[in-house]
C-alpha cells in the first residue's frame, strides 16, 4: 500500500510516519487490489486530528478521528477504517454469492416470499432424550444447571411426562398432561 503522510500545524516526525505505515500494513490483507492511503495529521489547539483517505479500485473510504493524543487519534481512525473495510468486503462477498456464475440467477425476493418458503417446508429435527423421575422442585434446580430452554422429566408424584421450559420473561413454565 502506498502511503503519504501530511502534517498540518505539526512538525514533521519520522516516528509518526513509520507508526502510521506499520499500522496501515496490517490493513493491507483486507484489500484485494492495491490502494493508496493519504493520511493527514493535524493539531488544532488541544485536539489532535487524524484523517485517513483510502483510494483504490472501486474503493473510497474516509475516516476522521480526534482526541487529545495523536497516537490514539491514529488508532481510532485505523479502527474505524478497518471496520469500514470489513463491511465493504462483506458487502462485495454477499453480492457475489447472490449473483452466481452462469446457470440460473436468483431474482431478488421479498421478505414475505422468503417467509412463505420457510413455512411451506418445515424441517423436523429429532432429538432423543433420557428422562428420569423427579419432583418439580428438583426439575427447577436442574434448569438452573443446564443451558437448554426446556427440560423433559417424569413427574415423581403423578408418574406422567412433564416439560419445564424457560419463558421469555425469565420465569419457568410447566407443561403437564391433563388426566
């Protein structure tokens, strides 16, 4: 990556230039094509401003951060730039996956169409469980120990299968058959 560093209201520092260059090199792996980085480091009273412009093939990103320290301004701007690069890369990747090569191309679908397709063919997932006789109080203690949202057990008092589940409001619900 070709990097140019400009200083405004600040003495030229080789250490700052090398700091910016080494930090920008770690972002080079996120880029598919060569790019140019223009970094402007400015001091205005007590504000230290770092502005980074990244230009490349179909890429134009600008980040600007300010703080009371130049190094922290550079780090904040680079973090913002990295986040924007990852977002841009994910966007390009999702566009490539959606279009496909040759064959049939999928047309864009509305959310209603996606929901109707999901509802038309539900998938049944079978999970075998072992249940043992226990009291409801013991089952509530078991729910605190496990990470599942439900517990199937045989009620020791009624000898019937019960389901204890965690509700959205945080309480526990009990499903038991009516005899």
